[in-house]
C-alpha cells in the first residue's frame, strides 16, 4: 500500500535587496530583479500546480500570478495540465477584493484559505470568484497543504510576502528556497523584510544545503534545499 499524500513539495521564491528587504515602505512597488529573472520565475511557475501569496501581497501588488510564456502554457496543456497553476491566497480577515486582478485575470482556479470564522464573510464577498476553504482557527498551514494535496497539488510555489515566508519557514514546511539578491540596498527599517522574527528550523546549528548559485541579469540566484537531497519526505 502506498503512503497517503500529506503535502505538496514547497518551493519558496523571493527577491530581496542586499540588506534583506522585499519592498519599500513607500507607495511605489519596488522592482527588485529584471526581465531575465521574471522569465526564470515564469518557468518555475509553469512547473508548479499552484502559486500561493498572502493577503498583504494581494492588496499591495495585486499580482496576476499567470504563466506569461505562450510556449510554457502550451506545454502545460499538452501535458494534460490546466493552462495556469491554481492561485492560492491566505487571509485571516477574509477581507479580499473580488475585483482584484488575482481573481479576475486568466482562467486559473482561485482558492482562498481562512479561519473558519472568516469563511462566511469571505464566501459572501467573493461569490463565484474563488473557492473559500476553512483552514482552521488559527489558520493552520499544515491543513492548507493537506487540502491542496487533496486537490492534486504536488508542487506549490510560495511567492510571498514576508508573512507567508515566515509562516511556512517557521513551520518547517519549505523544501527549497530560491533567493534572488538584487544589487542594491533599501536601508529603511519600515520596509518589509524577507522574514519577520521567529524560530526557524535552520538556525546557525542546522545549515541548509546549497544546490545552485547563478547570475540572473545583474542579480544573484541562490537555491537551497532545506533537507538533504535524498530526502523523499512526506510529499505527495
Ligand atoms: N520581493 C518579493 O519577492 C516579494 C514577493 C511577494 C510580496 N512582496 C512584498 O511583501 C509585502 C507584503 O508582505 P506582508 O507580510 O505584508 O503580507 P503577506 O505575507 O503577503 O500576507 C500577510 C497576510 O496573510 C494573512 N495571514 C493568514 N495567516 C497568517 C499568518 N499565520 N501569519 C501572517 N499572515 C497571515 C493575513 O491576511 P489578512 O490581513 O487578510 O488577515 C496577513 O495580513 C509587500 O510589500 C509585497 O510587495 C515581495
């Protein structure tokens, strides 16, 4: 008998400044990397079954989270996959705008995870724009991943922001980190950082495994595995 699937493989993707910031505190959205990295991220998206962001990112950036390349979309369809990965957002309040591009662009399935108490309000607000799922109270990332696995998600990309990075990393639910470092400083303590405070499984005494470093345009990509490469773990 094969083991029951418990969670997808989780890839965390982030771009930071040299000093670890992921945005500015001002009104303008900060572009950290460039076209070459956007294309690299597009390829990673195309290889995933779902892409997850937090409600903060949805409100601030309103990302479309679609596969841009027509060739990659065609390859997905040829492989019997949906044209785009599913879009996933985590919210505690359930206060999301159904007119956001996240919900209105592309044919991708939209899933909203929130605590049970926020489900009725979110479902009423979003109507047909998304499927709203009870993720426990407080919202439990393990439950989110188990639900996604049950929906056939084998590979999940967590694309931010800092709240989501912190949540999944401190819970020990990330298998791979793709960190792109842009060649400048932000230097504003009010700007959002890659992660907030927390207890991370990979402290100084438990180092991760680097598997790649590469120049991508004028940025540097570093890939780490959080477990030894041979680990098959509890993924779908
Ligand atoms: N450089 C990059 O790679 C990158 C990528 C993505 C985003 N960003 C930046 O990240 C910033 C947004 O980050 P953020 O931390 O404010 O928002 P976030 O991580 O996108 O979302 C945080 C929200 O998620 C919900 N949530 C549910 N459970 C949570 C939990 N246990 N812990 C924390 N949040 C939980 C809450 O939604 P409710 O408020 O609805 O309760 C919370 O406000 C923006 O500036 C964006 O531009 C940068």
